[in-house]
């Protein structure tokens, strides 16, 4: 039974992947992509990677989907032109054959690997005690490989600068995106009033349990950012002008606090990003709490887009 | 493995620019530039301190992040290679920082402007990312470093906001992300096969099995796409030629060295015994194709910035010639030695020379209002310092003594001779001649007297000219570094004997002949008719050859072809690694 469900998920995934590539209409392809992301999350659940599943659903399916839909909406006018640029049949055939061949070779390589794959899981389990947290993923992300997580938080800021850099010069410092005017009695405004209270609770819950159970700041922040975006799109909230000093400070506060805790580790634990005995969990929570608002703002503003209106 | 003295400096090398970027981001406006200036000085100090810590023992500087040792934790490591690269990058960033003060000053009357804010924050971001590439000892952290580098670099392409440069930036980010995915796929395969991503541990565990070979092929091709090695270069010419000059200097001089360095790490430190003779030769072949095609197409460009960008396409080729030369057929493994030293020297020499060249081209553009090579007459008189900079950077790129590239070439030629691979030596010679050709072509145009007196259209910052000249001199005089202490003690000592001088003159002369044959628009000569009439058919033939190169290059830079090239390259490397 389980095997049949898994096989079904795998086949559907392949089908959706092919659909996404083959679909000529951009919106159709995006729908395929979002469905693919959600189904992939299910596949991760089946593989018992619940943390990965949450991330895939929130970021791979949800956030990326929203970004793609907004991009497609802006590109509506050029859709016909880009469809006309279709490469010749021999090119497409060659691409399909070679990409298919490479995929088959990869599948062979993976399937032929004998025995269970070597893993660091036992080592994580043996050392997790020192971190005070119970979720091994959190231990990896915020203790053993904290540097990667710090840098991933910072790369989002780079991306935000990149998004802002697309603003016209005279609107620099202004508010991102278009001003949304939704019908105050319409379905969008209704949803934007109904969903955020629930979404905020779910987002904070997923963030808070991350220390001990599947969840964490990136997934929680994505849900919170989505609620913010919903309120923006319904015209109930507006994105702040990007020149505001408080906004800039709030955006860097998370990574800055992360670096500060890391630097304190040099003094109190003998290593950058080291945690002293007994204090580890408290410091990890400090980092997560500091990162959450910065991540929500960064993700929300990346989705809101480049400044398009004056600050007033 | 434990943290060594000075290890904390490695953390500082990565985080100092990033913290500077965070502060610049928060304070914004004119403060962004001030903070960038302070950070550049601090960062240079850190690079020197790391070099000192390394030179004391000559052993790799190590830092265990969080006190966790690999495979569970992440180690930062700096060996001689990392130290040299960090020093070179710090010096080039300093030069670019001084140069960019004129172009990216926040205009009076506004608290903050878009281009300066983006430039100064991302300059620091790129620096932090590059230093992470140089010191990271973990394949996944290196992936993060590549992402940091790409996301920091792409917005610099479209700083001026024109549709054309936005298109170039989009090309760059899409192709670079394809490269990232290829690399990441390889990382996944490696972890699945060996249960660690630490470079040191992997080196002891890897062996040639299907998963390793597939990973090696994907990672290599991904990195080549990000480095824009021919024929995976569709994004480079428009991106590097369209960016503002200071940004072009960063992109062409520094950013592509990040993924190149990672390829070196991968081949020399992770997979030295796994790579095969055929795969090393394949890298060399692509390098040779890059040198030939990049240089010829550079000669056929009408605009100076595109010429310089194509020169980068060619110079990237040199950076991959060392792979076949470092392959020891007896041991069937890559050996760290003269070839690696030569390749590294080539990289830092190109970093400063190409930055200087883009800066000089930018100053010329600013002063004249265009960069059409055929209409540069009189520039030599109007902007003597910038034309001199262009000339010196050109000499450095050609590999004339005492430039760093000369020492690099000598190391590579020695390696070619020692391993009996004469063909790479001839590739280098032809490349040097072609480089000389376009440098001579540009100089001949720029040094012609103007028909009417030329007025500089815009003021050109004196400080910017000096910064560009200083970087060109750095590259040209790099050969003298061999006289100093380590870490460049493998370099040949510079000598200025008669033979070297004569061969330098020959290169210039040969370059002039090639320029006359292949150059796009030749300056009018007084005696043109008498002297050149018999040569006209020859010129027609050579021009046809040049035009063929241009057509092939244009075809290769189409999206469908470039996409196919990526898959073909992956299959090719897979096959070569099996051979």
C-alpha cells in the first residue's frame, strides 16, 4: 500500500516535471511548478524528512510560486514574442536526448551505489547533547554548520540589494512595488483579514518548535512574510520606503546579532560560533529570535519588488 | 586537526567585509562609501596579517568554526594559494575603491543615490564572498560562497539601468545559476558517496567510482560555466562590457577568479588522483580554444570595452592550461608544482592588469563620450596617463618581462617542456602574439594625432587615473615579487637580458603584423596604396578568417546552443574521466 502511494507520488512528480517543461503558457508552467513543489514536499514526508518537506512547501512551492506568478504577470505583454523564439526541432530533440541520457546515467549511478549511504547522522546524535536542542536539523544548522546558516541569511540581503537595484533612479528610496487597491468588500480583502491571524500563529508555532521538532526560522519566516504580502496585496498594508533607517536596521539586525553571538563565542567558548556548556540552547534561541523579524522583512521585501513609488 | 595560531584571522577575512557591508547598508548614503573605504584598509591589513601568519611556519592556517572539527563541523583553511589570492584581491579592491570614488560618489542634494549605494555595499559583499572561496575547506560552504558571489556580482552588471544591461545581467544570473545547480548536484553525490564534504577528509577517501566521476564532471562543468570558459561564455561579453568601468574591473578582474579557484581546489586538493590524463587535456583544449577564439574575436571588435571583455574570454583560457601541464603521467595524478604556481600567478597578474585595462577604457569613454576604437585619434594627447595605463596593462597581459604573466608563462613553459607537451607552449605563444595585436591596434588608433583638436568632453578624475596606472604597474612589476620573500618563491627571477628584450620586440612586431591582418578597422596610413596594394588579397583572406571566428562565437552565444554546450560538456567530462 505504502509502496503504491510512493510509486504514485514518484510518477506524478515526473509527470508534473515534464508538464512544467513542456507547457507553452507561462501560467500553466507555473501551476505545474507549484504543484510539483507541493508534491515534492509530500515525497520528503514519505522519506521522513519533515524539515525538508516544510522548507520545500514554504519556499520551493509557496514563495517561489508567488515570485514566478508576479513575474509572469509583468511579462504578459512579451509572452507571445518569447513563445515565437522557440528553438528548432533538431535542437529540442538533441537537448531532450542528451538531458535524458544524463538523467538516466545519474539514476544508474545512484541506484548502483551499494549498501546504505555513509552518513553523519550518528555523529550528530552523539554530539547533539552539547547543543541543548532536540531537533538534529537545528543542531546542524545552528551549531555544527552555523557558518553556512549565517551566510545564507546574509545572501538574502544581497538578493534584496539586487532587487532594489532595479529601481528607477528618481524613485530610489521609495516604496516597493505598485500600490494595491483591492475591493474592500472583495474576496481578497476578506482573505487578507481572515488568514493572517491564523497564519501568524502557525508561522510563530513552526518557528518556535524548531528547536525540538521539525520547523524553524526559515519556514516560519516564509509563512509570516506570505501573510504580510497578502495584506499588502489586499491594500490593507503598505511596504515601507526602502530608505527608512529603521527598516535598514531591522533588516540587518538578525545577521548582526548572529555575528555578535558568534564573536562572543571567541571569548566565552574559545571559538567563533562556539557556545559554552549549558548556554548553547539559550544562545541558539537568541539567534533564532533575532533572525526571525529580519528574515520576514527580507523575504517580504524581496517579493514586494523594486521601489516603484515615491516615499510619500 | 586543530585551530592554528592566526586561525581567527580567516574568520575576520570573511566577516570584516561582510560586517562593513551590513553597516554601509544600514547607514546608507555617503556613509556607505566612507565605510567601504575604512573596510578596504582593514581588510588589506587582515590579508597581510594572514600572509605573515602563514609565512611564519609555511603550514596551512586552520580554524575550526565553533570548535567542531570536520566532518561534523566546518574548517577554514588557508594554504599558500589562498594567501596569494587574498593578498592580490585586497590590492585590486583597494585600486578599484580609489578609482570608483569619482564614478560612485553620491551626488549633492540627495541623501542617497541608487548606483553608489548598490556599488559600495556589493563591492564589500563580493570581497567577503571571494575570501570565503579562498579559505573554505568544505564543499558545501564553498557552494554558499559561490552563491554569495553570484548574487553580489549580478546587480553590478545592470548598475546603469539600461534595458541592454538588464538583459546582460539576466543572461549572467540564469547561466550562473545553471552552473550552481551542476555544482550542487555534484556536492550531493559526493556526500552520498563519502559522508563528508571536508576537503581534507575527502582527499583521503575519494576513489574513482561512478558516483565520484559523475560528481567531478558536474562540478567541473558548473564551475566552468560560472567562470565563462569557452564555449560556455555566452554571458560574459555583454555583462563585462556593459557594466560601469569600476564594476567591469571587479567582474572581470576578480569575480570569475572565484569559480576558477574552486575548480583548482577541486582538481588539485579533492580529486588529484581521480582526474585522468584525458580530462586534464580536455580542460587544456577548452583553454586553448578560448585563447584563440577570444583573442581573434577581440581583434574584430569595434568598441573598446567589448574588446577588453573578449580579452578576458581569452585570458580565462590561460588559467586552464595549467591542468594538463600539472598532470604527472607516471603517477596518474595532478601534482602541485611549477604549473600550479604559474597558473596562480597568471590569475593574479590578470586580476590587476584587466582591472587596470577596464579602468583605463572607462576613463577614455568618459573623456571622449564613446569607445569606438576607430575614432580614438587624439586620445593619446588628451589622456596620456590612461593610454599609458592601457599600454602597460597590455604589456602585462602579453606576458612581457618583468610582468607577472611573463613569470607565469615561463613556469608553464618549463612544465610543458618537462612533460613533453610542446603543443601547449605553442598555444601560449600564439596567444601572446594575438594579445599584442589588439593592444597595438588600440594604441595605434589612440596615438594618432586628431584631425581637429580634441577637447575632453568630461572631467576625468586624476585620482582615478593614478589608481588605474598603479594597478597596471602592479601587474607589470609582479615579476619582481620573486626577489622578495615567500609566498612566491617558486617564481623565476626576472632578468632583463638581451634575449628577453629581443623576444619582447618580436612579440610586439608579430602583434603588429597580426593586427594589420585581422584588425577590424585599420588606421589610414599615408603610403597605404603603394605599400599595401600587393597585400590586399592576404588581408581579404585573413579578414574572412576573422569573420568566421566572429560568426562561430555569435552562434555559440545563442541560448539554445549554450544550453546544449553545457550538457555536451558534462557528457564530455564524464567520458574523459572514465577514459
